[in-house]
C-alpha cells in the first residue's frame, strides 16, 4: 500500500551504511516512521528530503509492514533557521514536542499547520522565544489540555489569581497558593495568553509581547507541558538558553 501526503521531518537517524530512518509528521496520517534508502549520499535524490525539518509532498511505499520514502517534492527546507543557534534550538524543541504528542494514524486537527507555520516563522527571523510561546499555548489547545486561567483550579475563586501551578493545571488564588508551588501569575501574562489565543498560526509574527513576558511565559508553559507529558524534555534546555531576541 502506498501513501502520499504533505510531511515535515521531525527526527533523523543514520541506518545501515547509507540509509536514514526518518520520523515525520504528516498531514493525513499523523506521525510516521520511514526508511530513506541511500539518503546519506549527497548524490541521492532523497538527500534533501531526508534532512531535518524538510517539508514537502512525500510518497511512501510499504514493505513487510514498514514504510520507505519513494520520492519527495520538496516545498521548503527551512535552511535559514539552521544557520541561527536560537532559531535552530527552538525548532529542535518544537520537533521534540510534536514527536511526543503526535500519534501514528491519528491526526490532531491543526497540528501539522501549527508545526509548519512555527518553523516558517523561525526561518523568517520572528523572535524564537515569541514563536515558542505561541507554539506552546496552541499545542496545549490542540491536545485538549489548555490550562485554566480564569479561575482558581483548587477552589474556583475568580479573583486574586497570583500563581500558576503546572502540577494543578492552571491559576491558583492567593489563599490556595500558600500551600502550592508555582510561577508568579499576573494580568500581563493572562493578557498575553489571550492575545495569542486570538491569533492564527499564519499571523503569529504580528504579536506584540514584551520580551520579559515572553521569557516568563516560556518557562511557565514548558513546565506545564512537561507535567502533561509526565516526563522531562531534553530539548527544554534549549529554551532556557534562548536569550538573544532577533
């Protein structure tokens, strides 16, 4: 059985002498693993399509229950972001997060579009931390685990919300916060989240969020995503190292 779909490469690994094993996010089939035969050779027709973050129209063949890349019409390689440390680090985090939440033969509506638009934003010099903030909040929405920010997750109070608890999934009021550890939550953070929620992936470059707020949001949302996943993300260190704003 053959498959053809738009896809973006999330992860690559050398396989045998000249092959590569690819992990891809596809628009129609969710996450897929496929072998790209001979792709390590620079003369191979699959050389570019087997590169990290390559995006295009992939054709797959199936043999013995496994998929291989038959051909690919590349649409974008996101070459620019690979020449910038902060942008590349952010892209690695995004690919890691998508790899962890995406499922085989299970398409999360909007996930492919979000991923490609985030990589495009990084490739076109949108500040990496701003892209990460937008990506994280939209990813949580797509996966149905968006944090509660309009009421205390412990008692339901709608005022005095001063702490964000990753472990409890949202805002905590001043009274309940006495027994809870978390990050400081204020109106500026809540307004930034609401602004991002109203913005489409294609328009994330239009967001105006103070760099200090971006830094706080990143830390807050990464901690929450790791709690949701129930495991730390190795690429999270890239987020904390992403200091330079472009």
